C-alpha cells in the first residue's frame, strides 16, 4: 500500500417533516422513566457485582461470558455530543458461572476520554459531533470513542469503533491496555466494528469508506495474515459488510460522502437515484470482483452470508427506506426527542450466478441481526433480531426468524423493557441447539437485566433472568466468550 493511499484513507475515512416525540409523550402511562435513560450518562466504572436471579432456573453447567459495548458518556459541563454514536465506550462484562451471574463495566481509557475529562467539555469531533475549541486531532485515534463493539482475537479482548484502531482490554479486569497495532506501517488504520469471523477463528474486516477500503485478514491467533487496499467506485458509507466462505460482500448504499468535513454525517448526501450496488470480492484474490445492482435502500447491519451449490449467494440484513435515523434521529435522542425514522425491515438478498440480484422481504420490523457463529459462511435457516417497535425509538421484543418457514418465533418483553441485541450460546450440535443471551433496560425497575432464552422456544420467554443494581444506557454490539 503506497504512502499516498494510506494518507488518503486516514484523511478521508476515519469517521465513520418527521414527528418529534419526547420520552414522556412516547410512553405516557406506560413507563415512569420514559426512554431517556437509554442515552443517559454513566459517571464512573461499575465494580463487579452479583446480579439478582429474578426468575427461572439457571441451566446446569452453563459457563459463559457476554461482553457488550456501547456509548455511556455524552455530556460534560455545558457541552454534549451531537450524536448517539459519539459517546465514550463503556464495556460491560456479564459472566454466568456456577449458577450465578455477575456484572462489571469499565470505560475504555482513550485519548478522547482523557482529554475531555480534563477539559470537562465535549470537544473531539465524531460522526455527528463538530470539532470544538480545545480539540486535538493528530490522527484517527485521537477521536476514537471505542464504543461500538467488542471481539475476542488471539486471547485479547478488543474494543472496536469504525474509524480507528481496536483497543486492547484485559478480558478479566477490563483494564485498557492501549491501541492494537498489527504492523508499524499500519498504525491507526481504520478497523470496522463488524469483523466477520470464520468458524476456525480467521478474521476478515474492512477499514474506512470512500474511494477505497482496507481489507484486513487476521489469523486465528490474532496475528496479521493480510492487509490490502481495495478500490471502490462509490464514496458510500457502510457501517457493516458480510462474507461467505469464499467471498467478501460490500453493500454500497446511495448514502455517499460528497467531501470531508465535521461532523461526518453532514458531509454525506442521500442520492436514491444512484441505486444500491453490491460488490463481491474473492477472498483468495482480491482483484476478482463482481458487481450487482439493487434498488435504493439504507442500512446499518447485515448477517453472515453463504453460497449454494450453483454459486448463488444469500445473506440478510435490516434495511431502511432512507438514512433518517443516522442523519437526524440518532442525534435527536440526546436532546430527549424522538424523530420517527423509517422502520428497519428484515430482508434476504439473493445474488444469482447470471449477475441478477433480488431482495426477498420478510415483511417484519427487525434490527441487530445475528446468527449462530459456528456456521458462519455456511447455509442456515435462522436469524435472531430485535423487533417490537412501537411509539419509542427502541425495540421491545426479541425474535428468531425461520427463513424456510417464513415465520417469527418472538417474545415481547413489554413496554417497560428496551431490548438490546441477543447472541447465541451453543449447547450442542444443531443450529438452534443452545441459548439466546442478551440484555434489556427495565424502565419500570430502573435496572439493567440479563436474560437467557431457549433458542428453540423463544416465544416461551426467559428461562432465567438476572437483575443488576443499576440502569445502564443501551449498547450496540457484543460477543460471547
């Protein structure tokens, strides 16, 4: 990779008439707290505590840890972040062992957090936050919020953002160990928050948007296997990508970057007349590329893909009619306003060997799609997702969609619960032979809760529920270890 391309990517890609409803209006008569606590500030780390088993029975032998990451500090002094995506990352660790559950949480100790703590002001720019007096920007990691996801790689816990380096954290104590540098000349190169992990632990990821993206490949032990720049023909914003066993898949929505300025969300335009393009790249030769054309849509999240015997590629994701949520609605949340954006809908994409592409709509509201990671890149039937959107910005239900039968297995937690992403915990052989583990914010109790559901019988509700002593703002993504 030339110095020019590296500078270009670092310089241009390192950040990655609607009704307005306030929290009280949205949940009037349903919740005394409204939804504002979903984006409230946490002022300090949470020491390890034992959670209270509220209902159910803990399955014998269950021993697992759920790590989750999300923004938890948005306001300092008289200033505030301009977007939900820009708060300081707080990594939570939920551990279930010997029939008990514990919770601990620590902020990722980034240069951004240290500077803004010292100034008692939000000054560093981000996705929807402008640069303010006192900002220090010498590279992507000066603005790295480390707030979007976490992954385990080579025994290290990595806190991920979409525009800078992963941050190494101790998986036991959650202590920050510093930025991960895979190679000296690749220091501060973007590393997206949605890597694709093969069943053997091999990691594929992208870095940066714009006219080119960086392709990362990590060995199962966490060491660097490959790093290469791939040109793109559209300055499309993508928060996520997907992969099959043989190919990388980049979905280029018509939400495009016109130039470079802070905040980044104001530098992008929605151009539906361009349509959506899907780029398929051979993992064994990144110069081998195929392009597919689809109608316009916006999106944030995709699930793993797979290929059929005839070469047909399938993957699914949660698509929106336009990027209102990312452009405006996610910023309004921090002001206590709900701008109703298009509801994300679960959709399967089919890319045919003859170059034709189609979208098969499940016709259900869905976000944060996940699947059994043991079969990543292989054919599957089920997609886990949040759903149950009502008159709030956040979902109230968890479900598992069966693509073969065209139906949802759903459990609704009710108006008092805001539901986060649930992940699969394996129990035995078979795609749904295991548990779904995830968290909700119980608005009525003012507490965060951890839930365990039977993945084969989601509609029956939790087999066990634990409650923390504190409410934590909502997270984005996590991992099971």
